[in-house]
C-alpha cells in the first residue's frame, strides 16, 4: 500500500494504491481550508491501521499552497516518519504552458509556422 498526495492552492488530491491498482481516490479542499490541522495525518493513520502496515507517502507540494501546515513535515520542510506513515516531500513540477489554440479547416499552414519558428 502506498499513497500519493498533491497539495495545490485550490485542492488536495489523494491517491492510494496497492499491488492490484487504485484503492482510493479523493479530491479534497485545499489544505488551508481543512477544518483541522491533523486531518491529513489522521487520514493516513487510519489507512495504516486499516491495512496493518506503514504507508509510504509522497507529498507533491506547490509552493503557492500552505502545505507546511499539513502536519506531514517538520519545521525545516522535510517529511516526517511515524509508526503509521513515512512522508517524502517533492516539489510539484511547474506545468508546461499549453500551445496556443490553432484555427482549423483552412488547410495546412505548416510551412508558415516553421518559418515563424526559425525567425523567432
């Protein structure tokens, strides 16, 4: 059993998997909106008790979110290790910007686009 948590300014996503596949998916409010500071650690502790094993967990964090108050890291920002779970904190890679939308239906403009890329 393993867990992956992604903390962003708008939501907290939780994925729990085992050898057979996905076991639990959750989309929760952001960590700053959590009703209790121990909500996330309590969730992981409950899973560990249910499964009878320590849950290795990766916490992907967005620097814009309030992830330090999740209860899953120490004062220096390193993941904590308990009897129930171990946390590895990983910075969330910035998303690539999407390409601009292109108009369609007028044929191929590949030549014009390649000239623009070379000039630009």
